[in-house]
C-alpha cells in the first residue's frame, strides 16, 4: 500500500542505532499530542498483548529517569 504523508504529527525512526524523533506541531496543541500519546499506549499494549497499565508503568519509569536526551527531538 503506497501512501503519501503530507502533514505528519510525529515521525520516529532508527538511524545508525539511534532513535530519532521529529515533531511537527503546526497548529496542533500539546493537548492533542497528549491524546496521541494515550492512544499510542493503548495500541502498544494491544500489539504486545499486555495490560495498558504495564505500558503506563514503564512510561512513568522512563518519564522520571529518561534514557534518551531531548536533543534527539527535532521540532519543525
């Protein structure tokens, strides 16, 4: 399935072993990105067949002790 993405919200990919995140906020506010994050957590839990709370627990650990620097984030 070929698809052209004209207005991405976020693109995440691996480059030379490093996780790269490009954020495209445009007119989208942080609240909409919060909804996107919550939706992603539900999809991750479903994909890995674990409880949503398990994913949130891991997210909280990462949130309070980040393993990647924010400098990897590119905002356009």
